[in-house]
């Protein structure tokens, strides 16, 4: 069994990142879903939808949730689910983070969360002509 992946972001950011990452590597090796939070979303309804998706994605190995910005509504929704024993949340999703996660589908939940964090961090590079 593999870890499930849930991407919760503002609007369609998560869907765009997920579609791009899976196009780059060919497919998603993890069971995965995205959840869009719009400015008009009712947080309680989205939280319930997120809870249902976590249950759908958890096949015994847990679920990694990636969100876009710490302290934002998507991040707060994910944090509200942390009482689930097999759940980890990493914020600040970017394309390198997601590609890294999808390239290590065999890892346990905690190791996959670490790969997400390192992938996101390592994907930020300051380039300059000087």
C-alpha cells in the first residue's frame, strides 16, 4: 500500500500543479486528489469534503496533505484534520515539491513528508546574472 496524497489550495493552483507534475512523470504513482478552496467557499463544508477525501485516500499507510500557504484557509483546513493518526501536512507547495513526492511513492508517510519539504526547499533557487 502507498500513502495517499491530497493537495488543498486556493482555487485551481493545486490542480494545475498536479496536472503538470503528472504530465512530466507520466502518471501519478500515488492515489491522489486535489481540493480547490475559492474565496466563496464555506470553510466548514470544505473541511468536511477534505475529511471525506482523507478517508477515501487512506488505504492504511496514511495521507500526506500539501497546501499552498501556511496560515491560509487551505492550510487551516488541513491543520484541523491533524487529529487523524495517519496524516501529515506540508505547506508551501511548489512544482519541485510535488514532483519529488511523486518520485518516491514507496516511502512511508513521515519520510514522504520529509521529501516534500526538501523538494520544496531545494526547488527554490536564486539566479542572478552577476
